[in-house]
């Protein structure tokens, strides 16, 4: 899997969700695109591989907020590359 600078990776789905075109992945992408609209930015990267979602926005403030939410909900840091 390619690593994009400023990309968040989260183990989110079962491993059978293995492509961006999977219905579950498409549904999550729609959510991310709505968030991007709300923040006036763009979803710049979205990829799904064996249940792991990697994504990024062109808004550093939004990326920071998402990382903080993930850290608080999981009890451990999300991976930020």
C-alpha cells in the first residue's frame, strides 16, 4: 500500500472489505466527502486494503481534529503518516 504524506490509517472494517469500491467503503467515503464539504476542503486520498482505510483531507486542522477523536475513542494513537 502506498503511503501518502499526511494520511490517516484506521483498521475499520473486516478484512473482506478490500477495495474502495466495496459498498461499505463507498458508504464511508460518502461520509468523509460530506465532512469535507462542511469544512470547505477536499478529500484528497481514500484507499481501502483488507479493512484498513487510509484517507486525507487538504485541511490540516480537520486532520488534527480527526486524529484527536480517534485517539480518544480507541484509547491509543491513530497512525498518522
